[in-house]
C-alpha cells in the first residue's frame, strides 16, 4: 500500500514480553497491509552484540552508551543476534537511559517516514505504544503465560541449541520480563489504550485474525 502525499502514516504498535507472539504477528500484519516492519528488539540486540563482541560488560553504562551511539546495521552484518545470551545482554543494555535515547530517533523516523513510501509502519517492542509512538493508530499488548512462552522459545532454539533445557529458558524469560518491566526508563508496559491480546491458547492464525479484526475496525473508523 503506497502513501498518498501529505497523508500521515498509519502506525501499528505491538508491545509485550519475549516469545508472546508479537514478532510473528507484527510480520504477518506488515505483510497483509503492505506496511514497513521494524522489530525494535533487533536494535537492542545489535548494541548488546557489539558490546559482547568487544569483550565489554553490557552493564557498564559508558560502554553500552558508546555502542548505541555508534550503532549501525552494517556493524552487525552476519552476526547471530538471536541467541539467548545476546537476548539477556540486550535486556541489560536496554535499561540504560543513554542507550534508549540514542535509539529513539531512528525508531520514530521509521514510524513517521516508513521506508519505500509504505503507507504505514508496524513496530514491535516493549515501549512502542507508551514512549516511541504514543499516537500510534492501533496499539496491542501481546501476552501469553510464561510456560507457553518458554515452550515456544525452546522449540525455536532446539535445533541450534540442543543443550538448552526448557526450564532454563523459562527462568531466563522470567528474569528478562522482570528487568524489562522494572526499569525506570520506558519499562515494558501496556499503554492504557492498547488492545490486550493473550495468545496463550491461540494459534498464530487465530491471533492474526483477532488482530486484523481490531485493525480493520479502527481503519474503518478513521476512514
Ligand atoms: O524482543 P527482543 O527479545 O528481541 O528484545 C530484546 C531486549 O531488548 C528485551 O529484553 C528488552 C529490549 N527491548 C526494549 O527494551 N525495548 C524495545 N522496544 C525492544 C526491546
């Protein structure tokens, strides 16, 4: 869907904890409506990977802030940022206010001027509906029980990391949720006007259909 000149882009925000299904939903939504998609977790993962790759400590505020200021997509080309270790380090650098500030503009620019003239943007993360795009057209907060999320993540990682136990992933998710929700700056939270989508007992098709019903309803109302 291309944007008519002068029309503000439509923005769909999806927030929620790790392995809630928000990333898959964001991809399906962006494909269905022809919108650009930004998985904002990749930015924090990229910064964390840069720190770890230099042998730095993700909890060191100056090292993490410098990595965020220098961050560029080509610096992490070919890097495996989807590992459990990078995910945990991403949650640590994400608690750093300077890191968040350095990544904010890029996310807002993406939403306000989606690449390739797309008519809208879908952003998924932890603070999209609350901080990055508080005026988003549609907001979702996607959740699922920690047990179901741990099972999903374990199934995803099983082939590449047969050594990982589901119980270990479960513990990691709980720690990450707690850190992401408790930090002072832009904690993971549902915006008051977000639609709650609990995917615990939903297939991805059912979750996608539920999300589309909400989005189509809002789009009809805004013409
Ligand atoms: O969604 P993810 O697992 O790829 O995100 C990795 C970490 O990045 C997550 O634990 C917290 C952080 N993050 C954040 O603080 N704000 C966002 N908008 C996206 C991710």
